[in-house]
């Protein structure tokens, strides 16, 4: 069946509002540790997960909140988990990076590349049981440098396993631009392992839905795995509080924190040469300037905004839908009552 733009937009918006509420809790100090959100990935997650059916499995990375939400996991359980409550999804022990739901055959991990072996395990089980189920693995482009992911893609190809490998490529490997630490072409790596490749605009939910639909049906019919290479933008960087983004958003407050240590390093009488120090300062300044030109500032890369544009002709229906979703997030998650 063709994609339903209204349904996909609703799934994306629900995920975005929920993660924005989680971000507020984190900034208020109610959630400890790092926080990795999927804001900017919504089109990829919704376009793929919306097509899964009962018995299908998901191997998720450390940004698994949206996928679990769309799959049907109760948002209250997720919220209580990230807050560390004992009645959370995983007893308050997993945090946001290690979310599991046995009922939904979904498992996430903070270990980069671990989605590969998990997906192959799920897919091998479904192949033996002949259920016609598929498994989806979500990971970033940095995970393509991990041996276990490459080995998993190789096994999926050799054993003709029903797996959709989804690479969410935002061009950043944590705080380093991926092009500086990854050589060659990722698509060629997948092809070299015998896995067909499909490239798609990860900010266009309809395009993702169509590409994923073909790949999922191919896997269900016994034609093996597919590598879906979707490019996107993480609007909050690798994690909340990403320093480069803080500098760009509030330079008067954040730059002194960087300028002070840099100035001190230049004035030290011992240590490396002044030339090397100046080179380091130049690197920092260049990085900051490149962030100011970062695609994260371009609103056309926001999948929510792009999907909404297609629905604006029915403004009343759109407003009604948005009000309903916002009300649901407030009521079921009880988020705003905790923030008051």
C-alpha cells in the first residue's frame, strides 16, 4: 500500500515532541549522563518502522527512543526508564542507550556496531522458524568502521538473511567529521559484501518509505539483505550539550570558555613550539567557523518541517492533528507536570 503522509507526519511529530520533553528534563538535571536524541532522524525511523508488522524485530543503536515509540512501546515506560525509575521499561537500569522490549523484539545498545550481530541473530531465528519476519538494524555511518558490523553484513549476505541495514549518515562520527576518519565509499563496502545498496534522502519521509518498502518486501520474499544509506542531520549534534553548537548558539557566553585556555596555551613558556600552538588555535577556529555553516542550521533539512509543508493545504486538519498529539504527550507521559 502507498505511504500515508498524515500517519507518517503524526509518528514523526509525536517522536519529536517526546524527545524535546526529554531534552528539557536533561537540561534541568533530572536525567544523568549523556543524552543522545534522534531529532533529525524522524523521517528515517518513521519511514521504516511504520512498515513493520508483528514478529518483525529491531536492532537499535543508542538513539532508540523514536523507533520504540513508533513500534508501540508505552512512552511512560520509556520516560521512567531514562529517569532511572525502578518501574521503567528496563527497571531503571538501562538508561536511554540500552532500551529493550521483549514484547516488541526490540533491543538497543550503546556499543557502536552491535546492531549488526543483534540483527543477524534475530533474522537467523526468523529464517529457521519460517515466519516471514524481517529485522531492521539502525546505526550511524561511524559504525561502518566496526568489524562486527561488517562481519554481520557478510553473514547476512552469505546466509541470505531477511535484514534491512539502515545507515543514518549525518556526516559526523561523534565530534569528528566522518570524512576525516573514514576512507572509501560506504556503499562500495556493502556491495563488496554482496549486499544491494539503496541511497535515499533521509529528510524526506515519503522517499524513505518507498525505498524501505521495496527492501522490506525483498527480504520477506527470501531475497536477502539490503543496505539503505539515508543521509540526515542531527540538530543537537552527537549529544545534548555538544560544545560546538553551544558556541554557535550563544557565542558571548561560550567563547570565553574556549578563548581563555587557548590564550593561556600561547603564553606558556614551556611545552611545544609557538608554531604548533598557533596551528592548534587555527584548527579550533576553523572547526567553530565550519559549525556556523553547518547544515544543522538549515531548516530545510528538518524532516518534520518538510513533511508538514506537504500537508499545509488542509490547515484545519493539520492543526487538529498537532493539537491531539501535543495533548497526548502531555497527558500520557505526564511530562509537563514534572517540569512545573
